[in-house]
C-alpha cells in the first residue's frame, strides 16, 4: 500500500510516498481503508526533530493523526464493527501514520462517521473536535454566560472551539488575522479582533481563555477573571522544551488557573463528537483538499500560517 513516510528529520521536503506492507489487524484492532486524513500543525515539531528526545522517535515515521474511511478487516475479538462500516477515528496517542491507504487501530479509537458529512469533510474533525470539546467541557468547565477568548481561532482546534463555545452559550471573542475576522464571526464568534494589533492589555477579562498559539502566555493569563481558567494547548515551536516545561509548571502550581493536556480521547468522546456533528453543534472547516502526492505542499502551507480550519488529504486522488 501507499503511505507517507520520512527517513530523516527536516522540512516538508523530507516527506515522500512509500510502498509499505498493508498492516494486518491484531486482536482487538480494526483495519480501515482510509478515505481521507487531515494535516495537523502539532506534527511539524516531530517532523523537524525538535521533539525527538520526548517522543523517542524511530525512523522511518509516518504522518497523520486522524482519518475517515471504511472498515476493511477485523482482528480477533472485535464484535462491534462490520466490514464496510463508515468510520472515523484517531491513531493511538503519539503514533502517526493516518496518511496511508490502510491503518490498523484499536477498536476504541473508532466511532461511526457522521451521516450528514461526506468522509472527505469529516476528516477535518476527529483530532481538532475531540481536543476542543475536551478542553472546553472537561478542563475549563465552560458554562452558559461565560466569556471565552479563543487565541488562534482560525486553525483546526480554534475553529471548532469557537463553534462549541457558542453552542455552550458562552460569549466568544476570537483572535485571528485581519483577513479572517468576518469569516470567524460567521462561524459563531460574537467578537473578532486582529491579533497583530490587539495587545493583551487591550482586552477585557475572560472566564476562560483557550490558547492554541503557545507564546506570551503570562500576558494573556493576566486577562483572566478571579476564577478564570486558561487551557494551554500549544507550545512555542522555537523553544519547545522550555515552553512545555513552563506550561507544565504553571499547571502544576496553579491547577485551578492553568490547564494543560495531551489529547487522548476515549471511545465515548469520539462517539460524542459524531453526535455533535450530526446535530450541527460543530461542523468541519476544510480549507484545502490535497492529493496524497502533495503532502509536502500541505505542510509548507501549514507552516506559512493562515489556514482556515484544516488541510485534508484525499486518499482517493
């Protein structure tokens, strides 16, 4: 089968289409024929080798953390799925390789794909959707009437957080680039501000701040209300270890104020996302669809910034 691999750390040019053996599902696993997968900004630091000490990466390595497709085979003991079922899901935590013709994953990493979305559209949601829902619901405890600030609002997680925050009844303020301000309001934000011209000290106070940027966190944390909570989902790519250590220390010392987590959704959370998508509480935002052969270009554009939602890889092209 075809799969995207890289044999050395570096820029987008290290990505290539490789011919590799089709996986066989082990007991408890499901083999999925992948229809589409998404490109995630969180993988850039892994591809560049900046996190090799943390991930203990062994090369060659694949890319892609979530996918949509159809069940193609069942490992021993799997009873809840049938060949041909439409599914979406995530690779196991810190395991990448969804940009491939087939993936074999534990059945707990799958849920029924939303009936109201094509498999191409739905590929933009599994990782970003479960991250945003977990951040706002479980970690921040966002409730109706709260004031929510989403920093990095136009990306995959941010665009879902704007929608989910609004669905929960919050007043949503989004920080985004100037060209995206009208678009993010159409998506659900009550207020959109240009992050380039809006200083932290210019902002009001917020009950919840969701940060998907990873820089200047102390200045934004100062904009919290007395009982406010910040969920920090990103680290500074230019100094990843210092940034992650700083976030971890703040979360440990002030757990009521700063929340941090690495997304690892349960089967129930993935299934919940299916329901939210079918009810229209959240919807996928697909910026551009690329064929598998253009994965390097997708990564280049992701690094350049300005993405609206997610870049999606169509495995059928």
